């Protein structure tokens, strides 16, 4: 396999790496940082959760739409120019989000921010792959992993601390210095792998893809809010998504200048890598959704404290990723075995979380499970990236990276939709079951009511109801964690779909 013509060394490579990881962190952190601050934003604008949810939904829809077309945009305008422009757009939109005086303004600028951010995550991986020589691909993907995996853990911490100590506007303003520095470094040091090409835009394909992916994300993000297919808008969105995406596939496969080259999915590494990317998204974002809700709603943790708990997962990633990268790029460990082991550890960690999900759990209760989760993630991302990106020609790396990243994003969206639905409906089921057990003839119930003032005391009945509600919520959180664990276990063998990478590709001698 030919090495990229834009490989860098020394200070120049270090500066490019810093800029790329900063841009990656901006995009990843911004997905999770807003979630913690949503209640604060709702109160500021005087709106309910149904409207404020569009602050997140608008961003993710824009994100998912732009990621698949980043290879075309980078080829058309030049990777350096496109990446620079994306950082500038993201940073300017961050400023405008912070200055927004109404919910409508904030949603608008979040969409613009998502359009800029989509390029950051998809293009960053391709840039690092081309900037480092083949023998150091483990290092390149290890750097990228720090942003992708550590970012979701940093977001809640930053969001919680800012929410508790400042106000929500600053969750956007903190992007300004980082974005400005990253843009300057990219403009001055990044080189284009090839000159911009005058490529014709497939307008019909772009419109079909935009409508299809946009409608799909709307359904996934808003489904539970509107009770899924009981709502006409969700049914319509589902039909529009399916029809548009089917039409997009048929049109694109016959297009002479497709905006997204689906033919690359014929390559086994790309197809299987995209599937595994979705599985990674489910596992990566699954616990991020469940745990903060449980910590804040059931255990009474502050936003800052609940975010801090997740740092133990980041610690596992930071400590183990360099070791994994070292072993992978030298071919000492088959990357497929490493990824399989990582998925198993992720499943184990989620099962551990389910086992310690109780109404009485403490801060230290979650450290072991989250550290195991971080170790598992460190075993997945670098080997998976090496196996997928290292198994395709250099000219196909941008498209491969885009498919891999959009699959992870969609996997995360599916996990969010399914788990939120599980939490809501599981709570109702558990509450009903527990309430049915609290008959006056049930000895523990009778004894509890007597100690609280008698079986007909309003205080005693209210206390019993509170315990039932609390226990139902905790059980639903534990169920969700077990589901993530089981899905991860079942999907782990999919790593066998990958071809065994050649040692000369991953860095062996």
C-alpha cells in the first residue's frame, strides 16, 4: 500500500495533531455538554422539554447529514480549506448560540454549528491517517480515539460545572479560544493531499440523502416524546425516511458523480467497519445516556458530580490507549482479537453497572465498572480504526472514515431512542408491579406503614409511594444497562467480519 504524500514529522506534525484533536474534542464534547444544561436553558426561555429538545435534535440532524458528504466537499474545495472553514463555521455558530436571546435563535445556530461540526469528526480521522506514516497508524488512531472516547466523558463534567457555577451561555463561549487556535494552526500547517477538483454536485442525490437522514434522526430523537407510532408526525417521518433513503440508494448507484460513493461499501473492510462503528456507538453512548440520569434523578448527585463520575472511564481510556496502539501498530496482537476483547469488557462493565444500580449507591460504587469500560473502549477504537482504514487504498480513506463515523453517530442515536423509551416504559411497568405488591395483608408493607404513623396515615402512604417510585426508577435504569451489556456481548463476534490486516499495513516489519 502506498503511503500518503502529506506525511509530516517533528514540530509540524505535532501542531497538526494538536489542532485536529482540539477540533475533534470541540465536536464530540458539544454533543454531550448541552444535555446537562438543558433544564437551565428551559427555565431561561420558559419552554418545556418538547421544544428544548430541538437544541440537541437540530444539531445531530445537521451532523448526520453533513458527515457522509465530507469526502465530496473536501475533494471539491480542498481538505485544508474545507476543514478550516468548518472550524470557523463551528466557532462562529458557538458565539451566536451563546448570544441567542430566544429559543428559535438558539436552535437555528445549533443547526449551523452541527453543519460545521460534522466535518470535524469525519475529516479529522482521515487527516491523522494521512499525516502519520503507515508504521505509526496506531499512534495516529490513538490520538483520534482520545477525542472520540474521552470527549463524551468531558462533556457532562464541563456542562455540569458551568451550569452549577456560571450560566448556560458559557457552554458555547468556551469553544471560542479553542476553535480560533485550531483554525489558525490548520490554515498555516495542514497540506492538501491533492489539489481541489471541479466535481459536479449531484443535487438530486444530496436532496434525497438530506431528507432521508434528516427524517430518520427526527424519528429517533423525537419518537419517545410523541409516543412513537401513535403520533402522525412520527409515522410520516418514518415513511419519508424509508422512501427517501431507498430512492437515494437507487439514484446514487446509477449516478456518474455521486455525492456519496456507496460503491465503496462493496469493500469488506468498509461494510463490516460501518456495522462495527454502529455497535461502538450503541455501547459508547448507551451508558452516557443511562448513568447521568440515574445519578441525578435517583441518587441526587449534582450535575458536576455526575459528570465527574464519568471521568473514571476516561482514565481507563487515557491509561490503556497508548499500550493498545503500541501493540497494534507492531502487529504484536491481532487487532480483531483486541477489538473482540474490548467489546466483551464493555459488556462486562455495563453488567457491573446494572448490579450496583441501587437507591443507596455512593460515588465510589461506580469506579470499577467505569474504569473497566474505559479499558474496553481503549481496546476497540484504535484496533478497529487500524483494521478498517488500514485495509483500504489511500484515496478511499476519506469516504471510509465518513461511513465509519456516521455509523457510530447513528448507532448512538438508535441507542438513545431505544434506551429512553425503555426507561420511560420500564418505569411504568415496575411501578405498577411494585404497587400491586403493597397490599395491607403483606407483612413488610403493614409493618412499614405502622412505623410511619399507621396504615391510614397520609404521611405513611406518601412515604410508601415515594419508595415505590424510587425503586421503579432504579430498576428501569438497571434493566437498560443490562440491555446495553447483552447487545454488546451479542455483537462482539462481528469483529470476525474484518479481514486479518497485513502487518506491513498496520506497522509491522
